[in-house]
C-alpha cells in the first residue's frame, strides 16, 4: 500500500492537568503503585529518600489483545508498520464526525512523525447518508490505480463541495475533480461499477456488523477501544503517555544532594536562560529529584506546556500532556517558604505526595498555593525570560501555539 502524508492540517495542542486542580482522565495503562525505598541509605543527618514507583504494565503491541480483527496487508495503512502507536479507525467519508476525525488524525500524524501507523477501515452508513456507499466505492476504485490515500485526502479536504450534492452530481464531481490527485476520472467511473470494489463494499458492511460498538468514529489505539475520549486532546494524551512510558525510570534515584552546598539550575530556553537557586536544605527530596532528572537529560526538549500570564509557567512533562511523570512519585515537603513574590519555583502535583518531574515558576504572589505545593527554588536571574514565554492555556483546546522548548538544564554545584 503506497504511503503518503495526509494533507489535512490543523493547529496543534496539548492536554494538561493544572498544577492546582484534579482532572478526570481515561488511563492508558494499568498502574499498580508500590513503595520502594532506595537501597542507598544516606547518613542519619540527611533524609532517607523514599518514592513510589509507578509500575506501568507494558502497552500491548498493536495487534495484541485487540477487540477487532488483526491488521493485515489488505488493510489501508500508512506509517511505519513497527510504529509504537497504531491508530485503527472505522469511519466513512460523508459524515461530519468522520471529517473531524480525519482532521484530528492528520494533526496527530504531523505532531508525532514516524511514531504512528494509521489504519482506516470503511464503515458504510447507506441507511443514514445518501452517498456513503458511493464515496467508499470511489476510494476502492481509486485503490485499483494505487491512489486510495489520494482519494481519501480529496474526499475529506473538499468535503464541503460534495457532501450535499445529489448522488448523480457527486459522480460527475468525482470524474471532474479526481484528476487533481492523479486519478483517471473516466477509469474511476468504470471501476466503481466493477466487481472488485463492489465485493470490498459488501465485505466492509459485513465486518462493520460484527463490531462491538455500532457508532462512529470507532477508534482503537494499540488494540484498545477509545470509547470516551476521541477528540484531539484525548487521543494526544493517550499517544503522549504511551511514548513517555519508554523514557520513565523503574527505580527511585539515589539521594545525592548535600544540604550544605549551593545548587544553581540554569534552564536554557529558546528565549534565553532562567537561573534558579535550589533549596536543598528546605526541600531536599524535590531538589534531589530535579538535579537527578536534569543530569539525566529528562528536561531537554520539553516544552512549557502551560503558561498563564500573571500567574505561572509550568513544564517538566515530556509527553506534553500535563499528566506525565518520571516513573516515580515522592511526598510533599513543608517548609517556611511561601509563594509571596514572583519567581518562586514549586513542584506541580495532582494531589498530596504526587510530586514527580513537573515544576512551575510563579509570575506573581500566589497565596492560594501555600501549603499545597512544595517550594524548592527561586529565580535569581532571567525572570523576564520566563515572563516572555508564549502564553498557552491547554484548556482552550486544539488551537494553541507551540510551547517554548527547554533546550537544556545544567546544575552548578558549589
């Protein structure tokens, strides 16, 4: 099957969990947490670092434990066969909801190049849509010319032109417009009446009747039905967390910071550097984790996925969803520091004792955060850089600007 890029393009976005709220979400994997004490026990004058390992069961491979027939060479598929994420969709061409899903899939493909295999399986709806069968026949017939995905693009990109035509007008439209995507229109009209496409349409109807859910769009990711969150935000979160699982740590980091020393973290961004003085004497667990992750390169390439002018900038999640963690969580640390001025650096969490890798920098006093989030540092240079980060509120949905990227985080120990 010839593989080409889809031409549908929308602006990208990411889903997030605000650092001071709890959002409901559909878990991608089964998570079984358990407590693991680091085997390296520091002297009694220093804290004993303990964390909770998030034991995530491996994500099923695309054709394992699937609720639908396995993918074969007969399927319409684009993207690497060994991609870590396979999106299998049952839909058709005339319905508006399938158009929206096509736009969503195109955006996901753009944002995760090389990481997604997309499989489209036809789901005819002739009783509801007058041109459902004809549009699918056109795609099957175009496939006879090796142009299935070209016809796929044409039908969705120009959906507004043909979806309200009469069936007869639609056939004329196909002959006229198909040349624009390299399809011979006259040959297409003949092949739409041939036995091959007719047999494919009949088989698609039989396969659709056996599906566990009779609703569109029907989307599976790595064999798992995405029953509730099939918008861009939900699918992006699912994909981001699957990919993040390959980077997470499987044990707690050793405790290495020295409360008697000074630690300066420099966050290099596309807009300049932000220097942060860390407080190992006030929040040793948070500083220890941040230093460990920085030295492991965890933050490199991560975006500031949430930037609210006048409030704070949040980063630290490579998945870009606001739901990612490094594979372990650790407890809150109470101290005498307060969010009483701009430039305070705190650990983001989704509840008590769920600190991981996400952090935020305040732009103003934020007394409502006191007591709920661990303060582990303060900006000593570059606060104006942080304030120039691109505003980005993931609650606004798919139409978001790209987040500013953290190029590197270095730790200076004195």
